[in-house]
C-alpha cells in the first residue's frame, strides 16, 4: 500500500468516527428533548389534575357549613349574617348573641338554630360531629322540613349537656350539606364526609336516587348513613352501615293499595310514575303487585313523567278511555309540578291517589281546589299522637311539622343515642344494628331490622279544606295501619 493510500484511509476512518460521534450526540440530544417534553407534559397533567381536584374540593366545601356560610339564602337577615361573620372569625360568644337575635325575629329557621348550637359547641371546645345532607337547591321546603327535625334533636341533646359520661360531656355539632337531590353531588359530598375523621354519622339523603348513589361510599368508608326519607327497595341491600327511619316503599304502597280496594272501592287504577326515579319505580312496582294480589287491575298507561312524550293533558283522558276508576300519581320529589298539572287536567273525572312525595306545601299551594280529595300514604301525621316531640316542635317552630320532620328527628335521635356510648364509627354501627337497640323518637320507639329498615305503621291522609297550611287546604289524617 502506498503512503498516499494509507493517508487517505486514515482520513476516512477519522471522518467516519466524527460523523458517528455527531450522530450519537444528535440522538442523545433528541432523547433528552423528548424526555424533557414528556416530563413537562406529565407535570402539566399532574398540575391540571391537582388543580381540578382542588377546584372540586372547593366546590364541595361551598356546599358545607357549620355556621360559617349562609346556605338557606331565602332565610337571610342582618342578625344571621352577623352571626355567620362572628363564626368565621371564631368569635363564638358574639355569634351566639346574633344567632339568638335572629331566632327571636325568625323562629322558624332551622339553619340558625343549628348554627346557634354549633356556636355553643365550638365555645365549649369538646364536641361530637354529625352531618345532614339536604336538597336546598332542589326542593327548599323539603330541605327545611328535614333540617327542623335535625335541629330539634340537636337542641334537645345540647340542652341536656350533650353526649357521653359526666366527666367528658360533648355538645353536638351538625355540618349542613347541600346536595340539591343530585346523585352525583351526593356522591362527592359522601366522599368528603367519609374523609373527614371528625364526622361520626350522616343524616340523609332525601331522594332515594341520591341515597343509593352515596350509600356505597359510606359503606366502604364505615360511616353510618340514616336516611329519613328514602323509600326505594334497593336501599335495604345497600350494606350494614345504611339505615332509614321511614317505612320502605313496600309498606307505603301496600297500605295505599289496600285502602284503594277496601275503603274507596276502586278496582281499576291507572298510574303515572317517573321511570328515572328509584323511589317512584319501587312504589309503582309494589303498588301494582299488591293491587293485583287483592283482585284489582292496573290499567294500561304510557304516563311516564320522565318521558319526552309525557303529556299532562292526555294522561287523565287516556286513563278514562282505558276504563280506569282511579288515577295514581307517583312523581319524584323534585317534580311535584308535573303531577299537579295532571291533577288540573283531570278536572275531577277520576278519584286521585298519590305517593308520600306529594305531601308538600307546594302541592297545596299550586294545586289548591284541584288537589282537594287527593289521597296519600305517609309514615306519620302530627294529629296521630300528642308526644313530647309535638309539644317541643310547637314551641320551636309554631307547628308540629310533617312526616319528613318527624323522620329526620327520629334519625337524629337514633344516631345521637348510639353516639352517646360509641367511641368510633364501627362501634356506632354495631350499636345501631344490635337487636336490643331502641331510641324514643317522635313516632315511638326507633329500632332497625337486620337490613337497616324500620317497621312502623303507615297513615293515610286526604287533602281537605282547612286553614293550617295557609293555602285553604290541608293534609288530614284518615286512618293509621
């Protein structure tokens, strides 16, 4: 090999080496850039996820209050606002004075009574925490009815120096939550309450759909939930941390079906129900089954409040044309207006039946003379007894309240009775589930079956002319089974 060829080969090797190094350096730079981009993207995703989580948590916290927020905006007044400001600042003595002044002028406000008792508890420093979830933005009147029952029970316990032994008494604090009767919101509230170790039990939720959505979260978190108003059959299988103080849809529907056959002599019934509502669906199925067992007939009907083709005007006419002798309306609690529209269209052609959800001030206010004669089954009516609960309710609110108030009172009394000796969530569940457990409520003794249900009588009520509600019509008790 010549000297020139050797030199040329050496140059090629050097050139190849340099190119190789350049390629390697370029590849490494590219990989570092990709890694950097990936890291930035992951950081951005993580930051976004964290931000969304914080935003969601913030939104839920806006729905919760011990006394630091006004949730019942319809019951706003200057003294109440001052009390809330005092509570936010930790000035509990001043908060107590302002909440007392608010109650003096507006004694029918359960939110203020709860905030007053929470202020006493915060001032003392030793407290037991529970929560109540109500549909403030869904059905305001229903929310206030439930809150009155909870507030009355809290007030009575705190006036008796609270829970626990003499050496370690604790006053009760109630965290109010607003779920609007939206199942997804109820689930988020449930998750928040489960994560809050201070919360020992929950009163709620109102609608069966919300209770069924939240129940698995409470069950998994070992947090007792007692619903005062959810009647859906499926709630009986929700778990051993899930209870209710209202009778199930089966008890309510069976009582109404028997009354329909035996007392008003109607065999053929058309039904309007809400297929999107667990409570409405359960009631429809239980009523239909019992009526058939008693020899009655469910008349064919396509009346579904949840359907896009629902027509309030056509529903009564279709029922009459199909041979119905009565019309049963089973709306969801958030959609009472739809049932009232059907009642108006009925124009007294058919006797009207309804479910427990229709026992609302809204039904009387909107329906007036059109709902006169409407027959409903309810868990309780204030005229059926004259207990200490009734007397105390009249002192606090100026009235005995309705079945939701009484069931919420019973749920709270049961929960607080269990908390009197329980040291943690698990012990509370064991106490409530014990066969020997009982608590004296508005409607008598509160006890639970192994499924968490409650066995109790059902009362039939009828809308008649009256002055108590201020609408010209009242719900009047007919019989109790």
